[in-house]
C-alpha cells in the first residue's frame, strides 16, 4: 500500500491524523516553522499532541490548552507570546481554509502570505 493510502500516524499517540485541521505537521509548515524541503520527511503529530504549539491557538473550534513549565505562554516574554498566539491562530485558521477548498491544491500555496514571500 502506498504511504498516501495508509494515512499519517501521529508519532506521539500512534493514531491516524485524519484531517489537515488536526495536523501539527501542516500547521508548522503553514506558519513557517518547518522548511518546505523537510515536509515530506518530517514526522506527523496531532495538534493536540503538541501542547506547546496547541496552547497558542485561539479559535472556538479547538479546546483551549495550557502548558506548565518553561514553555508555558505565561513564562515567555509577553511580546513573543502575543506574536506566537497571533501567528499560530492565523495558521490554524489557514488550515480550515485549505480544508474547505475543493479540488487539487498546490502545497506551495498553503503557507501564510508572509511565509510564502520568504520562500520565494
């Protein structure tokens, strides 16, 4: 069976990541935290299985999460924490836009506009 027919297993919980809106891999790609050249060889996780990133999402479609310790938003510089919340939330919303599009999509169009500009 081809890899694309198998689906993508979460390296944390072992379950299939069934949708792009649940994908930590594509969220990191969309926000520019994953080099496009590494997209096809990077491990997949559910967003919920990466609590450090999940804590930054402010959207009614995702249950709020928090992290204790040095990577908690409350422990970061407040300007950096605000910027991360804004970026990750926009990235999460972009995943929903991608999910709603019909037909074949060009993966190079997935990232946020400012991220696409960096890659060009």
